[in-house]
């Protein structure tokens, strides 16, 4: 990704700036995990109070262990995310492509590119604006993934494509992560699947670069029935 495209990506997603997480930002997940661990460890303590037995040492020790482990986890996540941004730039997590195609043709080309993704299923789309594809979990990947493609028309014959890849968790897991980690950390947590991230982005961008001239309508298989998307 060129420096200009890297800057565009950072403007669209502030988390792609290596300075996005500051030391004071550790306070939010630390507080979140403290509350979560106290609730989790407080349950047996509450039961002990009801039963007349007060096992205070164990729940407090368990809570302290959970908080310490989580703090180490936050530091590891932060380092991996920061290291990838420093060495690869925004391309470590997203892709930005400028296509010499009108918006409608660029949209059709990207639809075709998503068919190259294994276990992919159309999640949603808005003609000329966005495409969202779900990559379903399999034996090697325990969670679904989402590929979001957004479009920006630069002029009549040029379109910018922004491709984002992230984990798609259950509503409950997403709720826990967002409440515990907080709004600044959660987007990082969803995108630290480095190898799979790179493979998926490369599959799409390689296809876009291999097919420079796209001059026909494309039908997206069973996802849209028999109707054309364009």
C-alpha cells in the first residue's frame, strides 16, 4: 500500500494509526476486566455467604489472577497490533485499491472477486456503495469472518475500493468484548487474525489486479437468485 493510500486508510479508520492506543487507554479494559472478574468470582462468594461459609481468599485470588492475565493479554494484543502497523502500515489490516473503472463496473468486479473466497456467503449489499460477505467458520477457524467492501467514485472512470476484514462473533461474545475491552480496543481485537487477514485481502486485491477490464454484467450465483447486480 502506498503512503497516500495508507493515509487514506488511517483517515477512514483511526485504529490504523500506530499511536491510536496510549498508556492511559489501558485503564478502560483494566476497569472492565476488574468488574467482570469480580462478578465472575463473586458468585461463589455470594453462595458461600448464603450457606454460612466465607471462602474469601479463593474468589479474591481468582479475581486477581484473571485481572493480571487480562492485563498481559492487553499488552500482547497492543504489541502485535503496533508491530504490524509499524512494519506493514495499514495494509496489515485493510486494503485500498484505485480501479480505472466506472463505479458500476467496479462494483460488479468486486462481486466477482468475492466468489474466490472459500466458504463465503453474501451477507448484504447496497448497489454502488458496499458489499458485505460472511466467510463461514470451519474446522480450522472457529469464528465467522466478515469482508466489508466500500466504494468511492473518484470520477466517471475511476473508483476507490476500501476492503476491511474482521471477526464476526456472536451477539453475546461481541457484547462481552465491547463492554470489557471498550470501544478503542474492540476493533483491534476483531482484526488480529494476521495470517488469515492477509490471505483474504490478497485474494481479493489479486483478483482485482488480474482483471483490469470488466465490461459485462455479473450474476452472483444463488445469493441473488436469477437477477443481475448492477
